C-alpha cells in the first residue's frame, strides 16, 4: 500500500548489457532495452499484478547475441482492506472487504487481538472474491466492544510454490471504527 515504484535486480553477467520488460497482464508497462547495470525500476499501482523478466546481450563484430529471458518475477502488493472494510454484525460475525488483485490465485485473512503478534489465519478466499465473513476467532464470536487487528495477503502459485504479497500493515477495528496501522513496517 502506498508503493509508487519498485526496484529489482538480477545476477550480474560479466561484459554484458541487459534488457528487461515489465508487464501488467498482457500490457507492457515499462522496459529498458539497453540497461548498463543489473537492476531496474518502474512505477506501479496498488492492487495490480506485474511480471518482470530480463536477459543479457552483447554485440560481437556488429552482431547482437541475446541470452534467454529469465523466468518472470511476479510482483504484487498487499491487498488494501477498505477504510470501512471491517465490520461486526449483531450475531458476532466479522465481515472483511479488500481491493481485488487480478491475476492472483486467492487470499488469506488473518486476525489478532494484538497488533504485532498472535495472528491466526481465519479464512482462505478464492481469487474471484474480495470479502470474507468470519464466524469465530479462537472458538468465540466477535464482540463489537473488543479491539481486533486484521490483514489480508494475496497468494499466487508459481512453479509449485505459493508466493504471497507479504504483510506491511493491518486494519484496526475498535468499537465500530477502523484505522490503518503500520504493524509490520518496522517503523
């Protein structure tokens, strides 16, 4: 959330130049066809999935020889829980809503009563959804008078490995009001 650009890099090859390309879906959003260093940067938007790939090349006797493209790296931010995205109804159920990210495989929802620890995974949600209703936390219904911390991570399976957006912030629910907390930013 609030990320405006991404920096990335790859293993350096001796005496080479590089080219890289960044896509959002099938749309190319950034490229550098003559990078002198093994790194790049481009602007990003929240709730978008990007892929980046790079390759080395060298011009020898007037002919350009290209290496293979790298496997794509997938870049996506933590889904943003909306400002009124955590509610508790009269029956003690918590409803969580967040911004959908096209291209991911699903989401996991975590809840705690402490800001920096004690989080439990309470829901796994398909990619087509951007909300979850949670009935209980630690075998108890939710209370409108308690304080809870909620965060959502996006998931994408790549070559058999599940990658996540990570976690930087949580949304605090306190007596019906929600507040963004930078719980995991190290600040």
